C-alpha cells in the first residue's frame, strides 16, 4: 500500500507488496524490492537499490550524494540487501568514482542515528548499534558487531566476526574473529561468544585462539608471528582468512593489549 501523501517519481521502480507511509519521498532512478516497508518521513534519493523485505524507519536518508568535495556528480548507487533494517535517522551516502557504490549486505541491522559514508562495503548479518559512524571507503566483513558510538576512520578494514566495543575509535584494521576495545584500540581476545552463536565448534574457536596468542600475546612482531603461525598452526579456512587479511592490510592492524609490538613490521 502506498499512501497518497507520499511522493514517488514516475521513473522509480517499486516492487510488489511494498508499503510506503505518508510524507516520504522516492526520487527517480530508485528501485525498491518486494515486501519492503518505508516509514513516514523517509527520503530515498537517486541511485538507491533497496532489496526485498527491508524495513526503513522514519527520518532515514538513503543515497544522498557523498560528503566528499571530490565528488563531481558521477552516477553511482547505494545498494541495500534483502531483509535489512534501517532504523530512525540513519544516513547512507552513495558511492563516488572510487568504488561506484556504497553497499550494505543482507540481514543487517543499522540502528538509529548511524552514518555510513560513501564507498563503504558492508557484509551480511552485521549489527551497527546507535550512533556508529563510518567514514568513506571502509570495508566491513560479514557477522560484524559495532557497538554504540563507534567511529571508524576512512579506508579501514574490519574482518568478519569481529566485535568492537562501544565508544571505540577505529584507526587501524581490525582482523577477523576478534574483540576490540580500549584506547588506542587493542586486541582483547577472540569473539568466542559471537562465534558460538554462529555455530563454530569449540575446537575451531580454540584453533583461532592459538593463532591470536602467537600474533598478539607472545610479543612477536608481525613478520615473525605470521611465519610461526604458518609453520606451527595446522591449515584451516580460518587460519588462511586471518593470514590473508593481515598481509593485505595497507594501514596496519590494531595493536596488542599490553605491548604494542604486534603492530610492528
């Protein structure tokens, strides 16, 4: 049902069983998937591609132009996956020529007052708590939880299954499967609770812990730690995911809790 007090541009593509409440505005070059609900006072701007069965709450602004002075009006998009919930007053900006899009995966929950800037790529099943802000060009893996008031610096990568505690400033890459806290942001353990909830076995969780003990607890620098992990830790998908993430990090990974040596090459 589309309320008569809603404005929808004639070129917008609206799926089946979409419900749009009064006083919302849907611009041209917008696609909204079947079964999605758009609440009152939502603004969906050009380039939005919203999936099926999403819920977008009052005050949200989706696909506004980037807050980036380098943006020259190029045609880019914002992609929202299926079954994703976007709560009150969330702002999500579309991409620039760098990536051409801002993307949020399936089954995500973006809580009130969050901001996702241009060219961010967010995986599936992520939860961003209230007032979390992501600067531009950030990549977040799947099954990531960012607690309230987390602020992430531009170009940072956050690995899958990571948990970042509330009020954190994220200036370095956060590897997969870890918990991050303190100031400056530091490794404080493996996200064992999150991994258990996602069906990881105790054996796999202990395997991940063994990797991070070498990387963060025993005082090795990164180059030595990676060599030891490859030599001493049995092959697994989790091991390879961790090694790949660290080796591809362009800005360095966050420090260890006690020594800081884990951030040295």
